[in-house]
C-alpha cells in the first residue's frame, strides 16, 4: 500500500512538472492595441523559451473588472497578477506615487521615465515586502486634463465637475487642494458620465483618452501635462513561486524586452493620439505663466498633505535628489 501511495504521489508530481504553470493576468488595455499585441508576443515567447512550462494568459479590456477588482482577485487567488497603473500600484506600494506628483515633469517624459528606472530597485524592494514581484515598469505617458468647458486657467477650472478615480488619494488630494469639484467614479463609468453630465472633465494620457473614447465627449485639452503616469506588471509571490527557479530569469528577460517595446509603442501612440484629437477639432488650451507658477505652489501643498501618509519621506527624498 505504501508503495502504491508513493507511486501515485510521484506520478502526480511528474504530471505537475510536465504541464508547468499558467499565470492568469488581468489587464485594462483593450485587445488590438500595440500594448496588447506586445503582451501577446511576450506570452508566446515565454511559452516557447520555457518549453511550455510557463504560460501567461492575459485577460484584456478589463474583462476581469476594474484594477481594484483585479487586485482583489489576486489576493483571493483567482488571478496571479495584473498590469496596474499608479492608483492601484499605490494601494500596494504608495512610494511609487511620488513620480506621479502633479507639476513635476511637465512635457519631459524622458526625464520622468529615467527617474522611474533609477528608482526601480527602491520601489521593487517595497513590492517584495508586500508580497509582489515586479517584472517591470511601463511608461503610460504624460497625463492631460480634458474638458467639455473652456478651462484655460486655474480660475476657470473652479466649479467644473472633474472625475477622480475612486479611491485615488493622490488625485483627490490634488483636486481638493486646487479647490475644484471632485466626482469619484470607477474608470469604466467615465465615458457614460461624460455623456450624462455627471462629470464635465477627466484626465488621462492621450492613448487612454482615445482608446476609452473620451475624445468623443470633450471639446478642450489643456496643453500642459499635469503629471506622468506609470504602470507595472506585478505577480503575486504565490504566482511567482509557481514558476520553477530555472525558468525565472528567462521570464524576467523576456518581460523586460517586451516592456521596452511597449514603452516605445506607448510614446508613439500618445503622440498619434494628440494628433488625432487636433484633427478632430478639439481645442488645445494654454495656461499662463502665472498659472504654471501657481501649479508649483499647489504641488508643494499636495506633498505636505501626503508625505508620510501615501508615500514615505525617503521616497520623496530620492525623487528630489534625482530631479
């Protein structure tokens, strides 16, 4: 009997090793985008290079829900990972949000991405402490403010109902500091809320504005990025532990290769999206020098409210030293 049990156990172990692991990952990026195409190529190459021992199944277009839904499913074991943007990254590791502080980089996306890459080891240590493996940071791009009303000054933005991602402490604090009207909503509700007048304004990188079809509901873009948006490909420690040690470097190297490809594609997509909005007759507005200076003052106030709460003093110090 003992020999039979041993044989069965060995057989099960052999089968498990033979079939490998399938990692289930939730993504908001829609099918058909350059981003989703690169992720599919990533999954295909990882499958090939690990001899089918590691497979990644991406669930695109928010089919697993909004980012908080994906994070919840990871925590209960229904998913192994997600590609998250700043708000949800901050729910796991608030220090990441320092790179998304308003009025920090303006149009200089290269500088922003460079600082993210310099701070990556620091961020990754915090992710590990919170039981996540980061396979790499994505550049989502410069974030623009879009509106149905002419908001060519900070004064004219007052009273406009602005969407804020439900639960996003950084954005809600920024809107509160600027004395604007915040309307917290889940991301999937933004388009319908622009249609019905629940909100009159929102914010996103250009590729997000186009892919989410917000461009069909807005008339104006403020031609001054208010912040820089990042994302990351996170796997839970439990999910990463399913990948055998001999395959981990292969997975990391391939992921890095395609994340670089995504970042290059996102930069092009953002530029193309701005061109599309201009061609559609959406008006690009300029802020005065006085309003830009006021933005710097507001940034200092936001930092004062969030340092030691959302992000650590150490994270801020590292950001400022790199700046």
